[in-house]
């Protein structure tokens, strides 16, 4: 998973207007500290299409990449 990837969250109760899974774009990757420290549950910043208009931090394990960025 990387910045620019199109993702969905399988099993989410939030649906698109056509009833399918909501889609989002990865815009920020998980925090990595100066000594390589990582989050226990890595989260990525997602902008959801048709969402609230702000960045949502979602657990990477909950997401499925639909289309990788070039």
C-alpha cells in the first residue's frame, strides 16, 4: 500500500450512493519515528469519496487496495 492507491474497506456499513463499497485514496502513510519506531496498529490517512471532506486515519489491516497508483 502506498500514497495514491485506491482502496476500499470490505465489510464496512458505509456504502456509496450505488450501494457498493465506499472508495478512498491513500494520502498519508503511517508514522515512522527517527529511530524507525512504528505504530503498533499502523494507520494510513484516507480521503473517502463522498466522505466528510477531512482526512480519516484507518488501520491498514482493514483496507484492500483496488487499484495501485502508477
